DNA sequence: GTTATCTTTGACATTCGTGTCAATGATGGC
DNA sequence: GCCATCATTGACACGAATGTCAAAGATAAC
C-alpha cells in the first residue's frame, strides 16, 4: 500500500542489527537489509538515509541492550559476584541461539576502525563507559574492604573489559562457547586473588 | 618491461598483508593492492589468482611471522616467563609503528567468519595451534613442579589465548597500547596464583 | 472536498570492482 | 635464429551496489 508506513521501526532495526552482526558491515548490502527486514530498499533510504546511519542505529540499539545488561550485572555489591555476572551476561548473549556468534561492537571496530573515525569514536566511547563501570565496581569493593587496598583498579578494569572482548573473538573463531566459558572461569580467579 | 617478472614476491606479499591488515578484506580492492604493491592489477591476477588467495597468503605469512614469535616465546622454561614473553610478543607487534593496529587474524575472523568457511577453518586452526602450544608450556611447568598439580591447563591455555585476542581488540578500538599493556599486566598475576 | 504531507514503489543513471583476454615483448632452450 | 614460454599491459564485458527521483496513492488537517 503506497503512501502509508508499512513497517514497525523496531522490527526493522532488529533485522538490520542481526544482519550486520552476522555478515559484517561491508559484506552487507542495502538489498540484504531490505530482504531481511521486508522493507523496500527505497523505503530504507527514505526512512534512515543509508547504510552508515543504519549501522549506527544498530550499534546504539545493541549498546542499549547488551551494554545495559553488562552494567546491571556490575551493580552487584560484591566485586566477585559483579565480575561473575558481568562475564555471564556476555555468555548469555552467546548462548542465545538466535544471535550470531561474537559481538557486534567488536566485529565492527575490528572491521571499520581503519576507515571510519566517527564509528570508531562511538565504539571506543562505549568501551570506555564499560571500563569505567567496571572500575567503579572495583572501587566500591576496595573501599568496602572486599578487595585489597592496593589493587590496581585501572589495570583490572581494562583486564575484565578485554576478557569480555577476547571471549567474543574466541566465540566467533571457534564457533563454540566452551573456550569463552573456560576463559571466563580462569579470569574470575583473578578477583579471588585480589580479595 | 613486458614479458619479464617485474616484482619481488616478498615485497608484494608484505604490501598486500599490510593493506588487508589496515583496511580489512572487503574494503580492500584489487586496485588498492595494485597501488600498494606497485604491481598492475592484471599481474596480481596472473600471479596469485585473486583476492581470496592473496588474503590466504597474507594470513600464512602473518602466521609464520607472529605465530612463530609467540611460539618461540612459549619455549621459556618457567611458565611465568613464558607467558610474560608470550604476551610481550603481542605488545611488540603493536609497538612497531609500521604495523596497523590490532591483529590481522582477529580482524579477519571477525569480519569473514560469517561467510567464508575455509578462511574460518584456517584461522581457527591457527588459534588451536597457539592454544596447544600454551597448554604444553603449562603442562611442562606443572610437571616440573612450577605450577600447582591441579591447575586446569585447558582453561588456562584458552585464557591466555583469549587475553592476547582481547588485547588486539583493545588496541584497535582505543588506538593506544596502554589498555593492552594493562590487560597483560593483570593477566600475568594469574600465573603467580597458580604457582 | 481540497490540499498538504508522507510513504511506497519501480526505474534510472552512475560508479565501482571483478575477472578475463588478446596483444605485446622479453627471455631462454634448442 | 627460431620457438615455446611467460609476464605485462590496457581494454573489455559483466555484474553489483549505490543513491536519486518521479509517479502513485493513502491519510489527516482544514
């Protein structure tokens, strides 16, 4: 039906996000996005402007969903529980059979950071936010006496951020969640050590 | 000069590798590779067959260089020294100002694993080899009494493999080596704990 | 009912990348 | 000297993706 909006924005973004996540930015064409979302190519251009914008919207949506889940996990009072929940939130994402392997943020930054500065900025800011959230959790734990007083929170925060990213690479490369699980299991011991 | 080979294969592969590393597979065109290597597009097709082959050759070269460096590092007798040298071999690669940020293997698997199975196999085999090399180092350490007898070598090997991958993501996302350095520093404490 | 607004839809021009090929010319074996 | 072989080079055809546009039609405000 011409003239009246035919689609639900939410469903479209979801389909677009999934396609980028699965195939990567370059490999995905507007025709792919049209097919995946059931919306005509022209309508996508009309509503969103183009591939760049659609990717950015996908990243925003992705960040809202999984970044928020990670930050909720970090709210637990004990640093041990918080870091465990943080890593498990990533494993949960990987366990969902509807999700492609890996992590959209990591994949996009690995693919596009050489070219698109705006995108790289967006993603590095996302990483920084997570890093800071981890750091605050660690600081709370330290100040509450649950971690050693001389714990290097900067280093440890970057460590856990990096572990979550490494898990995504292992997941995508191996097509199996077990290596990521093993990695998380080992990483958690570091918190016990600083307790 | 028509009729006689104009280029040094080594220089070409090096230029091609660097271009893929910098821009990613999809974003790189044969014209880019021709410009970077100083060899005509037609000659590249004639000598190597196409983009796929060139990428595979680049990955082989990359693996020979950096995979070998990592495995040499793992030959140290003490597990602590071996893991330290292993992670430092990755930092060395990132410190070289001639290298693009990140890691070609990680970037390629993140970008292409959804599409090209042969490529994914190649890279996951590379990861497996590294994983196994780490594991052997850990086993040697355990059997020599330098690690606890009940150390979970599988989990720990995957952990260190994943840490090296996470470092690559942080490096590329932040465009700075410090987060990767911090991550390595924290990860090494895990070995002290298992000693 | 008229008008303004908005979306859909298919078509279109254009650009870009790929892969192939034939012509060209240098080299080396015989 | 002749011939087979091989790499270079530019041209070419083809397909794919992009971004734009005008026509068409539905809706809502007035």
